[in-house]
């Protein structure tokens, strides 16, 4: 953001961003408007006291009856009471709204994250944008909390500014047009001095905010270390095991001391900056106050205003000064927070690039589906290297197919393209002869049940984890549990399928092993009952006996579906009818285990390398 040489930098862009944030607030949290009532009362309340004091003094000097002054006092007290009650009602409603707002305003981010192209979720810039929102929420406050807090202060200052002008305008207009040249000149000089002081004060506030932000960016990498130390080391149960086993306490203490030095250095810089500018702002406020009182005293001495008017006009001008200072500070804080808002809105504005098809997937009674890769090449966004190159593969329903190869040979990329998480860079993927990009995306993905290597088990109930829904068909869930061999775990669950997994949300939650989690993920794939089942290292977390049980009962588990699995354990490939051997983004061998183990090639080398440990 360019700031040099401007008192109000990028004001138009600021306003456009703030208006958009307000529209988002109205859409997801319309109750925020209750703030306006509190803002109005907060801005107007000081003027009740100012006007009441002025009227009472004038009444006293005019010798009016005590009853009339009592009536004025009671009227002022009544107005103050009503306004204070409205303000407290607004504060109460705001506090109630504040808690719910944090969750409601997270909805746009959650919705965007779930609806965007998967390719975007792996984009470095997109991940950085999302991570920064999490950092802001952990370290400070959510973007909308900060925005509303400063907007509330800005609007309250604006209300006080308006009431100040309304109160004091007749006085200044009268002094300038009163006909006395000396009074008019003194008024103009006082107004000029006041304006100069306000502009200088605004400059100081802006410089203070700019310096604070510069300090923040200077220490950004250090702050990341601080966040990492707190979240991933100090508060991490997982890290505790390694720290103790490998005697890393001193190393962690060293980093902890570095973290504390970072905090102290940054805090000292913040303090020095604040002292310098707060001192200047205090001096300017005192000067402005002196100008106001000197000017009003001069007018009273000249007999152009009454005693009560001295209180009214001096109080109004002082409120004007404080409101202008607060307005300047709030505007500058909003301006410096705008980068955070820009990143939030940039994330919401991300455009999906994958073509959205509309053709429904054919509902075949015979369940016959043919998927074909024709001359498919693919490289990840931002990369010059092809992950797949001129790939030609056919997948027929009911087949058992294994993908093997060295790490980085293209196996997982093949699965991502098959599930249409990415589109090919070149070539075409066909389903029953139709380009898959023409199909409705959600309908096409219903054809696949996938257990990824980095599968997720959520801290929800066992039934919800298997069904992928809050509505659980218990008969289907139990069938999936039986087929993957999870009956032993099920018998331990105190509430059956309603038992919560892990203890994030329940003290009685069930902690399950890595092997049990992998079987749960496989049960979820079976429950979905899709024509294609894809398993990426399906037995990596299982012990040898459990692995043997899975592969022995593989046909029962999969049924008549097409099974495609990736494995580095070539003994598992013996259960597959067809094996695809990947190397450098292409299929270099294809055939059964028996055929490939006999012929010269990569598969035989890999098979012999593993087999020697079992001889």
C-alpha cells in the first residue's frame, strides 16, 4: 500500500473494501446492526451533559426559579437514563452476537474451502492465504472482530464529530459574521491553529500505525517461530515423546530463549514507537485544548457569549478534538488492517478453473463402466516437469488392478486425475466414451470410493466416520465393519456406532490404533458402495496377520467392484489380475504378477529386492 505523501492513502480502495466487509456481515450476521444503536448512544451521551450544564448555568445567572432548574435537571437525568439503558441493551446484544459471529463469519471461509477446485487447495499462494487467516485468528483476532471493533470506534467518533459541529457551528458562524473585524480575525486564526494541530495529530497517528506494521513485518519470521514453538512444540503431546527419547530439552530451551528474546526486542520497539507518538499526540491535544479555552474565554470576556455558552462551546469543541483524534486513529487502524481484509477477500474471490459439466452419469443396471486414459499428460501448476506423459490405460468394471513403481513415478497423480481432482494438461479421460469433463462433477465422483494414504478419521462418532453423514444406515455400517474385520473394535465401543472417536469432544471417546483407523477408512469406502474402489497403501498400518486377513478376504471385501490399489508391498499384487508398473510418469510394464516376475524389467527387480528378505 502506498502511503508516502498522502494524509488519507488509498481512501477510495479502503472504502470499497469496508463496504464489501459490511455486505458480508449483513449476509451472514445481520444482527451486527445492533452496534449502531450503541454507537449512536455512545456518541450522543456526552452532549447531554454539555447542554444540561450550559442551560443550568444560564438559568442560574438569569435568576430563574429553582423549580425550572430542577425540571431541567430531571429532564436531563431522564434523557441520560434512557440513553444509558439503550446503550447497555446494545452492549448486551453485542456480546451475545459476538460469540455467535465468530462461527457464522467462519462460514464463508469453510464454504469456499470445500467448494473450490482441489487443485487450488494444493496451490502455494492459496495455502498461504488460508494459513494466514488461521495465524490471525490464533495470535490476535478474527478479521471481522478486528474490523467491527475499529468500525464501532470510527462510527462513535463520527457521531460525536457531527454533534460537535451541530453544537458549535452557530457560535463560529456568529463570530465570523458578527461585524467585528478583530473577533473575526481571532476566530479565523483559532480555527486555522486548530486545523493545523488536527492535521499534525493525524499525521502522527498515521506514522505510529505505519511504524507498528513495519515492526510486525520486520519480525514476521520470528513470530512464525514463536507460533511454531507454542503450537507444535510446547503444547504438542506428540512432540513430547520425541523430546524425551532424543533428549532434545536443551535444544527446545535454546529455541524458547530465542523466542523470548524476539518478543522482548519487538516489545521494546513497539514501546519506543508508542511513547514517541503518544507524547506528540498528548502535546498536540493539550495545545488544542489551550487554543479552545483561550478562544472561548476571549469571546466570553468580549461579551459575545453567555456564561453557559462557555461550557457548551468549550465542551463541544473539546469533544470535536477528541472525536477527530479517535476518528483518525480508527481510520488508520482500519487502513493498516486492510491487508488482512484484502487477503480474506482474495481467498473468497478465488475462481474455479475446472470446467463444470452438466451431463448426468448414466445409471447402468449392469454396472458396466469403462474408463479410458487417452494420451494423457499432466504437470502440476507452476511446474515444468510432467508427472504423467502420454499415458494410455483402460479400466474395466470388475477388474482387480495394482499400481506399483518407485516414489514419484506418477501413481498417486494417476488416481487424482481418475477422480477428477485435477484435469489433464493434455489428452482426454473418457467414461463410457464420453470426456469426463462433460459430466456433472459431483455425479462423476459418486463412482469412486477412495482410501487415500493420508486418509482422515474425524473426532465424530464411529457411525458418522463410516457413513460420512449424520444419518447412518446401521445395517450397511455393520456390514462394512464385518467385511474389513473391525468386529473386535466394535465390541469395545461402549455406545456402539454412536461412540465418539478420540477425546477432542468427549471424555469417553475411543482412542483407536493406526491399523484400526485404516480399517475404519476402508469401511467408509465399502459403505459408499461405489463401482470403483481405490486403495492407496491399504495395509500400511496393519500388522502381518491383519494384512493377510485383508488380502485373503479381498474378493469378499470388494465384491464385484473394480478395485485399484497402490502398494509398495509387491506380495499384495498377487491378488490382482493386472499390474501397472509406473516409471517416470508412464506405464512401462503391464501384466499379471506371474508374467512380470519372470520377464526382465523394473517389476522383477523390485520383486527380487523385496523377496530376498523372506528367503
